[in-house]
C-alpha cells in the first residue's frame, strides 16, 4: 500500500484535479472502472474524459498525503476540485497569532482572510474537504506534538487535555512561551512538508538535551521522533473509506435529470425549438418547454437555432440545472452545445444522439461512460424532444395563416 497524491492533467498541461489516496495504484485504476459514473458522478467522468495523463507522488503516510493534497489544491486551484465541493464549506487548520498560539480547525466562512482579520492567524493550512478528517489529523498530530486549543494560558491548574498529555502545560505554567514556540515551530515544519528538516531538528534537540542531562526532555524528543516515523494512519484510512462509501451511495441514490433538445421547421420557416426532461428515468412533462425561434433569412442554420434555444433556456437561473444535456445531431451539434454551455458557465455534461436514415438511434457520442450508463433515458428524452417539437411545429403552422 503506497499513499500519496495524484493529478489529472489535460492536453495543455493544466491540472484538472488533485486527489489523495491510501493506495495510489488502486485509486488511479478506479477512475477507469466501467461504473465510474455511479461511483463518482458526472463531473469526474467529464474530468477523466478531458485528461490525457495522470501523475503520482508518493508520501510517507496518509497524513502527509492529506497535507500535500490541501497545499496543491490551494496553490493550483484545479477546476474539478472546486466543482466537487458541491456548496459545502471547506475546513482549514489555523495557528493563531498569540503568545501561546492555538491550533484549531475552522470552517471556511469562519476564516476571514481579508484586511485586519488576517492578523489573527500565524499560519493557515487547507482547504480540506472533510471536517471529520481534519479532526482526526489534528488528533494524530497532537499525540506527537502537544499543543493548545482552548485552555487559558497560566490559569494555574491543568486543563483536561493536559491531564491526557495533549496539552504541553500552557495552562498550568509548566512550559514557557519560548519552549511552547518550539512545539509550534515543529507543527509548522510538519504542515509545510519539511519532514527532513523537522527530523534533523528533533535529533539535534535530543542530543543537546541528553548532553545537558535533561533526560526527561531528551526522552520526549525521542518519543516524537518515533511517532513521526511510525505514524498510525488507521483512523485516517477508516475515515477515507467511510467518506468514499457515503459519496458513492449519495451519487447512486440521486435521481439524474436529463434534458433533450430538438429543432423543427419547414424549409426554414415556422421554426421552433423544445426542451424535454427525463427525471429518474421518467418523463417530466410539466417541465417541457417550447421556444419560438426568430426567423432568419438565407440558409437554414440549425446550429444557430440550437444555440438560441440553449441560451434562452439557461438564461433561466431558477430552473434546475440538468446532469446531462442531449442534443439531436452529430459532432458539430455536440461541439456547438458544449461551447455555448461552457461560455454560460453551465457544468452539465453534453452528448449527441446520431440517427440513421429511418430516424432510429444509431450512436450516442460525447461520452462512452454516459452512453453506457444512461442509454435508455438518453434515447427516450430524444424521442420525446422530437415528438414534442413536431407537434409544436404542426400546431404553430396550422394556427398561422
């Protein structure tokens, strides 16, 4: 089992996604499983389709991998990490700017990083997607290097965490601010991934303490060194497994919304466009929509008409955004729809349904994964769009002189 981080990279060398894993080989291979859409959702399927290569970087432990992942997300800001956030607030680890700094886990909305508020923090690390994982991380680090979180400095009596060995004695005065600053410096080195430097400093301090016959202090440095090189990741591995299972269950149990679009006209006149909706495999006829297309002189341009319908539909921010958009046509229709949705900031996946001479579904292009997973619904939404467009076109033609 080899923990670390991996990056999905596109043809222009842009990092699309950064992830961490307890087992790099197993995790990267999982992105190419047949049931990826069910496990990870449409955004990740879209990301995998755009990626041309994957790079990996090993870490000494899962804890180190988590810290590296957060640092890379903060530095690179990969687009698909942001999309996976799904309106959840990230969690950050902060070290406060005080005589006896606290080490805390705070939600993104609590960490104000503008103006004078920034002065509250000596260091800020993150973002971390899971608050539960952050708490487990801090628990592991605190067992190696004790720190203060809530107790009042020099209050004259030991706090509860002091009795457990998790507070170094800030509360009862058994550690000076200078000595405690050394603990904080060690934590900073760990979070900034300067493991080799941290180990060298701990070894040097241990030798110095032994030379000064401060054997209790030397023993403490030895304990930290051992803990640092033998990190017990069992709790973090359990957290990751549990969160992955919850995410997969959520995606599997969530009903998908698929929208189909079609254009109908008679030699370029009486042109209409429609939108149909399949939700959880069933037509939602109350959500079907009609669009009367502005007549254009000259050549018939179905691509321009498709673009008009898409722009008008996605101009309605109050309408639920679909998981998949299905357009009638070939690759040119697919590319135009993707271009329009991309310009509008719409994150829906797009596929096109190609028909044969008998108007039967011949192929679904755009995503093999989506085509395999949702073929019945994609075909149904397209049939409904064609039927709805033809009926609307016929009704409009009969109504007008």
